[in-house]
């Protein structure tokens, strides 16, 4: 556990205070450590501000609202055009056409 946390801290250049909070929170979540680390890595990779993102995730852990996801969300199966056509049908329109008139 310590090695993975140390690598994460070094990769993003987090300070000792943030590292201590991370270690403290993860020690209390030993059962979900692997999933937690995956979720944290994904959040940090996508973040414009990794320090802020980690602070947010640590607050979620401390508040009991952090949820690690063991897998990535499914890819979108519909194109934008298909989604738009579905919305138009729901509004009573023919896809790509004008509104129906009564």
C-alpha cells in the first residue's frame, strides 16, 4: 500500500500534509484499497488541478460520500444524431423534419 501511495504522491508532487491525509484515509479503507486507488488515479489523470482533485476526493472519503468504481463507465452506444432523433420522436416530430401540426 505504502509504495503505491508514494508513487502517486511523487508523480503529482503532493506535499507531506496531503500525503498524510491520503495515507490516513486509505488505511481506514483497506478492503477497497485497489478500487480506491484506481478511482483516484483516474480522477487525477483527468484533472486540470490534481492537488485540488485529490483534496476533493479526500473530503469525500472523510465525509463518507466517496465511491470507488471498479470499472470504467460504459462507452456511449448512441451517436449524437441518434440521440437527437430520439428526442425529436419524443416531442412528436419526425426526425430531421418539422413539428407536426394539428
